[in-house]
């Protein structure tokens, strides 16, 4: 991949060679107030347009509405005004606003190699980090698989703030996390013929080469020897054989052991229970969970967070053929439990079950799995909110706190005894799904929990909705792959290491 992230830096002042200056408009006492304009910028616009900068911005349609943007005509550097909402802006609102501003910068006619200065009178490392993350994420440009590569629209971003040590640390942390999110987006957006399980596994190894993470890749022979019945069954119909990637980061002084598990179905045709053609086109996104887990491990290691992390990415391609697994098949999973398969299009839970059972052997204190698991979760929560299930409320609260810190949205769903009862089978230890279509997200969560020992806390993030943004970009979220859950997992690692 050739896409480059914009260079991110901290600056005490708006640099003279800035092409675009991002200023804010907020409501103070009911009056629109311009934020971040320096005397030099004000003078430049007054000289050219004979009117105060704030007046010009309001005349051209600038508002305090969060994420609204207006690009002003040139007067030296071009000014872009973004709505900040009320003056008491939160970190996530700031991340969204700056993301919207950088997206607007990329849409300026003939934008190429722009140097953007973000000047919003930022105070404190939390807001500086949020603005820097939003800027990099908003400037993200999806990889183009074309013989004619375009030029990078934003090449450099400077965040204007006092250059104390905590501010510089905030910038560095923002760079690491945002680049990890962008990496997850890149993988998620890659066409499935260019990211088979084997290629995905190699890409994971390559991405972790510069951090202190050990990587082991299990191919189909190793999977067969190890008894990974779920992964082998799902990948059995494809000429592109499955893989399981194991990653471990173990810094000195770590006192908490976290396990992460990601679903990496590089393409999901539905198998023999094949999907309708219209539903199949977006199934390259079915590896988003694995992408986010790998990227999160990369960020956690790069940040040097004092926590032991063991992660698994279960990779397979679900295709129909004479060697495909069938509805009604009984599979023996990695931990020895047997599963009656109810639908070959419910493949994600099978590869995840094997990986979760393997992760349990490492005896972590907490297992968190991330997967584009069920359409039912999208029906329940829409396309921007992920589902959360957990072994206990304390674990759920930890994950919800981490999601809030990372600026991502999850909602806790229950796993009831009635849902668990639907997994009973007359021919195996359990069925892989419920007896009807109701509560499908809960049944999938209940199935995964069967592979987690009672002594280990567990959380499940169903990202089927927010992993792929099919609509117009918003905030710092682009159209296409979003890299959702990376920020939550990094925030969780920070919290558990404290």
C-alpha cells in the first residue's frame, strides 16, 4: 500500500507557510465567537476584504453548529471555519469538528500537498490529543487501487498549542492511535482478491515488525494439527486456505494480561447458504474485527503501555464448493466441544470460538473479542453504534468507559437464560445459533461465551454496523472502512495498566 499519513506536529504559532488555517466558531453568551484567529490572520483579511474576519465568515455562512464548515476566499493562507457548538466542547466533539474541517480541506479545488494549521486555542493534553486525532483521521484518504495514483491532498498538519511536555506527549499519542486506525481502515477497504487469509497474515506480520510484538502464523496444516475445527470448516470451501495469527506484547512490569480476538473473514459469500448478490458486495468488510485488533496491538506496543496483550486474528474465506462445510454438520472445536452448524452464513462465530478457546489457554484476566458478527445487531442498534455483551457488569462498565474515552459508541445488550436455552442440540454439545431469527445478536454472544472459562472475564464487541460507513462521511469518520474499536481497545489497555 502506498497511502501516506499526513505529517503531524505541534506548533506554538500558525506557521507562515500554512496553506489552510482552521479556526473555530463557538457560541458564547448566545453570540458567535471566532476562536483561534491571530492578529496576523485578522490583518490579512481586513487588508484584502476591508471587513473583520468574523463578519466575513458569518456573511459567507459560517455557523456554530458542530461540524459545519465554510472555506473563506484567500488572503495569504486560506481560512476554514468549523462550527464547535457550545464553548464547553468535549474531547469527542472536538475530534469530530476537527475531522470535519480536515475533510473539508481535502475537498478544496486543486487540493494537493496542503499544509494545514489547526488553531483553536486548545488547553490541556486531552483536547490537544483529540484535535490531533481528529485532524489525522479527517485527512484520511482511502487507498486507490489504480494505475494512476493521485497526489496526497493534505501532507502536513500542525496543531497550534503551547509546547509543554504534556502537549508534545499528547501529539505523539494521537499520531500513534490515528495511524493505527488508518491502518485498520486500509485493510478493511482492500479488495478481497488482494487480501486473502495468507496475504492478510503477512500484512499483519509486516505491520508489527517495528514494535516489540512476537508474531506466529498458523497455516492450514498447523490448524489441522491443533484441532481448530471451526476455522478449518469455515475455510474449507475456499482455495485460499485459512490462517490464525497469534501476537503477543509482553513488556516488563506489566501486571494485567489482556487477550484480544478478532474476526478476519476476508470475504463472506455465505458459503452453501449463499447470500443474495446485493448483500455480498460489501463482504470484504467482514475482516474488520481482525484489522482493528491487529492495529490496536500495534498502537499499544508503540505507546509502550505497561500491559501484557495476547491477540488472535482468525482469518478465513467463506466460499461455496464441493469441500464446503454444510448446515447440519457437527464440528469438533479447538477445546473439544462439538457444535451442530445451523447456517453456513453464520461462520464468524465458529472461527471466533476456536480463537477464543485458544486465547483462554494463555490464562488472561480478560478476553475481549471484536467481530462484524450479526446483522441482528445492526437491526437493533443501527449503523453507528456497536453492541456490547459481557460476562459481568463490571467488565461491561470497563469497556463502556474505554469506548467513551476513545470517542466510540457501544451499547450493552443482555444474554438471557432463554437465549442460552436456544443453543441446545440433540446431536452435539450445542447449536451454533438460535431456533429462530429473534435475538440473533444475543444468541451469537451466548454461543461465544460457551468457549470462555468461568474464571476469565469476557467482553464481546459486535461492530457489524459501525465497521463500514455506507453513507456520507461525518466527523472524522470516512465513507467505507472506519477502523472502529481501535481507539476503544487502546483506551482499555491504558485503563487496565493504571
